[in-house]
C-alpha cells in the first residue's frame, strides 16, 4: 500500500499568490521599511546636525545669553561696579560691594569648573594663566588694597584710592586683552569642532546607507531562501506523487501478472483434469468394448443361427475397432488442446 502524499501547506496570505508575487510583495515591503527608516534617520540627524534647525536654536540661545550677560571670567562687570563704588557715597556702597563680591565668587567657581572640562591644552593654558592671573590679581587688589583705601579716602586721603584704582585698571586691561585672544582661539576651535561634527554626521549617513544595504541584502537572501525552500517542498511533493504513481502502476502490473499466472495454472489444472477424464472415459470404453467383444466371441462359440452369427461377428468387429477409434479421437483432441495453449 503506497504512503499517503501530504500536500505542502501555504501561508494564509499567500494562498492566492504565486511564488513570484510573494517574492515581489515581501521584497517591496522590506524596501519600503528600509526607506522609511533611512528617511526618518536622515530627518532626525538633520534636525540635530551642525547648522541644523535645533543646533541653530541652541546656539542662538547661547549667543543671546552671552550678549546680555558678561561672562564671569571677563571682569568687565566687576570693573564697572568698582567705578560705581568709587563714585558712590559711603552709604550707597554696601549693595554695590555685595554685587562685586558675588562676581568674585562666580569668577572662581567658573575657573574651577573650566579646569575640569576636556579642552585642548592651549585653551586650558590661556584660561589658567593669561585670563586667570590678571583677574585674580584684580580681585586681590580690590580686597587688600582698594577696600582699605576707601576708608582712608573717607578720611581725606585720596591718593591711596587712586593708586589702587590704577593697579585695578591695569589688571582689567590685561584680563580684557587675554579674553580677546581667547575669543579668537575659541572661534578657531569652534570651526574645528563644527568640521568634525559635519564629518561625523556624513560618516553616519554613509554607514547608515551601508547598514541599510546590508539589511536589504540579508532580507533578500532570507526571502530567496524561503522561496527556495517553498520550491523544494513543491518539488519533493511532485516527486513523491510521481513515485506513488509509479508504485501504483508497478503494483497493478504485478497484480496483473499474478492474475495471469493464476489463470495459466487454472487452465493447466483444467487440462490435466480433462485429460484424466478423457483417459478414464477411454479406459471405460475400452473395458466395455472388450466385455462386449468377449460376450460376442462366447456367443459365436455356442453355435448360434446363421443370422445371429452374422450379427455377433459384426458386434465383435465393432467392439474391437471402437477402442482404436476412440484412442485416435482422444489423441487428436489432446493435440488440438496443446496447439491452442
């Protein structure tokens, strides 16, 4: 009995689609998904890229803050407060001096913070030496020279205040010159950072394209593998179906040969039985004829009448000739039967 052929099942969405249509549908979906991913990534990177919309808004906010508020490392506001304190009456100096003290705290806190930032060594040196030293000297002179000189100024000694102010003004000019030089170097450093950022983003775009192509190639290979597996399953199914047909045909042929063999055996058996029946009939005829011939011979010995004697001789001749005739008929029938088979 041949094995049952199980037809390969198709996915639900592909039951009405050919293999080519399935391949095109899957490939199209993969391409659309990768394009959507690439466009979304490009849009996101464009928003945050250097000179992009989001980047420009952040820089604009920083520039606005820098334009409105002087940086703590630049002692221009402290120098303006110093001039206000110098010109103010003794009763009006306390709030101004508190504000200047706050600027001093911001300066040292900012200096400590920038020392821990990952800046190039040249910029770190300019901040730690060129900018910090005159500003530090400015605040030291203010605390140790200018404030005590104000007390003497109120007592009528104007020379101490003027001398301290001259030293503070020199420190301020040195700090301003160092800040101007630092701004120039920061501009160059900013351009280098922007170029590096643009190159990094460009490399990101390139790698995004490469990864997208690799993913697309892998997806195509996966689809091709699935298609090949589906085709292989169909080929195996048709091969199994063909094998089943061949097995069924072979079985039918073998069954036919067996039936023919049984028919030949049945015919041979029937012929053997016919021969046996014919032989038995021949034997019975011969025995009967011999009995008849024997009885006819005995009647002749008894001296019958002439008319009965003729009849008995005729019967004897017929009884003796009939077995020979029957034997010939049986021989002829066997020859005909042998020629027919």
